[in-house]
C-alpha cells in the first residue's frame, strides 16, 4: 500500500515540466571571524541559495527563512519526492531565495560559539509538525493531512509516538 502511494506521488512529480531556471547559485551573508581555542573561525554567516526563473514575471522575490531547529531545505522539497514551496514560487515567476540561519543547515556551526546541540523533544515535534491532528492544540490541527511526514507517521511510526 505504501509503495503504491509513493508511486502515485512520484508519477505526479514526473508529469511536471522542467523547472524554468535561468540562474541559480548560492552565497553567504554576514559573518565575522571569531577566536575559538586559539584558532580563527567564521561565525554568524547565513547561507542563501537562490533560483531565478527564465521569465521572471513577479517584481518582488520570495525570501524563505526557516524557524526552530530546521533549515532551508524545508522549502526545497518533501521527503516523498514532491517539489517544495521554492519550486512552486519559481514556477509562478518569482525569484526565490532560501536562507539557512547562522549555525544551522548549510551555515557553519561552531559549538563553542553557539552552544551544544540538544536533541529535539520528539513529543513536541509530533504535536507541532508530525501529527498535530492527534494533539488538537489549535482549531485547524484536525485539517493536517498533507504532510509527507504525517503520512510516514500514520504508516511507519505509529508505535513510536
């Protein structure tokens, strides 16, 4: 059953035309040199990935900034192979910039500057992101059915939460 669902998802993604990318790349913003244990390290910089459509029809770009302990990859696709919000807006004619905050994702992390990485609380993640429909913390939570993570939770992770 799960294989069939993935097959339909991938088939739908295959029917999309190629992304209309005119230019793409990445750059870093900000940052400074800091001394840690008698060595120089870069800190405070943010990684930014961008895609500009061949035909940019929208005047203003879309800038996507993640939250919590996540990264910009939240916007670049789903775990089941579907396109993400970055591709959606690119197809609508927007220039898209996806940012990784300093110390997260593809921006460098230095534990001596940012502090130790703490493991996430799985119950909180389940309630907020994976299966909010099971926790009913806000009125719209019952509508949460489209996330591939929610699909995985219902079909693969039931016994863990």
